[in-house]
C-alpha cells in the first residue's frame, strides 16, 4: 500500500476535495550534514517526478560539510510547514529519538538510512518501505532509487552534484570502512552527469578544512565525546576529518593542546587526513598515549602518533570495547 505513495482518497489523483497529503522528506534533529541535505532534496525531487507531492524540509542547522561552494549551488530546502495528515520520509536517520521534531512517528511511511541499530524496529513497522543498509552514504541509496525508477536522465544537475558530494564526504573520499562498490559506481555516474572536475574531491575537502580552521575551537567542541572514566580509551576524545591533517596540526597544534588540556587530564584528538589516508593522533598526557598504544601498534613522538590508515572514532570505540589489537587482527571488519 505504501510502495506507490498513493493512498486511496488522499494522494495524487484523488477525486476528493480538500488539501492533498504532502510527503515530507526530512532527517535528523541535531544538524544536517551534506548526506542528509542531499538526500532530502534529491529524494523529494524524485517523488515529485513520480507524481507524489513531496517537499524537502528540515529545521536543523547545516554543518561544515555543506561548504561555501555547495551553498553557492543554490539548491535549497523547501519552505514548508507540515500539516496534520502529512506523511514523513526519513533519510539518513533511523533513530526515532533523533529525527527532526516536526516528524509524527505514526505517520512515517518510509525510511532510507545507513546507520545501524534500528533495522528491526523499522522492518516490523514498515516492511519493505524501510531501506536501511550498511553502505558508505545514504545518498547512494537515493541514487539507486532514481536508477530503479528509470528517471536518472531527468535528475537535475543540482541534485546530481549534491548526491555525488555527499558520497565523497560520507565515505571520506572512498577510504572509509563502509565504502562499497555501489558508492563508487554511484559517484562515477553522478559526477559525469554533474560534470564534476577531477580535482573536486580535493577542492571540496580543502574548503571544509578552511571552514573548520576558521573556528577551530568550535569544530573541536562539536566533535568531542566524553567517555566513561573506566574506559580503556582517553576520556576526552575529539575527532576531525580534513584534507591535510599535517598542515592543520602544524598551524594549530598549541591551540588544540591548550583547549583539550582544559577539558581534562586524559585526552586524545584523532585527525583523519583524507589526502594521505592516515590518522594523526595527538595526546600529551602519558596515560592517554598508553591507552592508545594498548590498542594500536603506534609510536609516540612529542605527543603525536601517525597511523598509516584512517581510523574513525567509532572503529576505535569498537576496538576498545573488544579489547583486541589490530596488530593481531589487521583485517577485522568493524
Ligand atoms: Mn550519512
């Protein structure tokens, strides 16, 4: 019943008078990253092509991944206030405690996401209208909808470029552990359609880095997690993903150290360097260095250690929980 978006007497083609039901495509409550933003806009566009009235709507602030150039494309969310009876589509989010406050849980008709944890809940509630898969970017799933509907020739250049950039961002330029062949293929097709230049990844991530550097403490603060005191990882755990970590560290080392030291005596910053596909760890307290050395084969020099692959915080948390070493199991899938 939900597959086609048309319910008797309410949707498109209804013979009844009165307002039509709108399909509101929206995402999380804390902030919109480029994946969520692109998915809202491009999926609403697809639904409209399919004869379903849809709007891309969010009340969340945009984060640094929606860079100056991306904003310059002037694709935007719709100015729309949901009405009683409207239906909701969730993209790039499935945790029902963290979606946009405008969403009415009982009126969610579709979920498209790549975050783990709520697959069973939505499968029971929505059956095949819940599409939650471990994949690099939710944008790849939206691309697949366009392809399956055989409407890809109609996608706007703006939506194509947004989806492509979302895939770049969420896969860390295809170096992230969750990157799949589907992400890579979707990017290729979309980049060709959007006529993206070969140096777009570098330009995009450099621009995001410039935004981060323009308010370094702000960027640190939003991406710092506090772990429990008995954790075998540093209690204050900050992370950022940038194009060139060594340049950022060279310029901002003392600012970073001062701010993190003020947060507590056990701290770590993981700077993912997308250009080099490495992780730079900064930790001055000895106890923090020892915690990390227990989990990874790394060497500390003057408060810094470099890992020859990029490692996300969620992967380190998994390692910490399992108390296993990547030295003995280098290809462990997390
Ligand atoms: Mn995402």
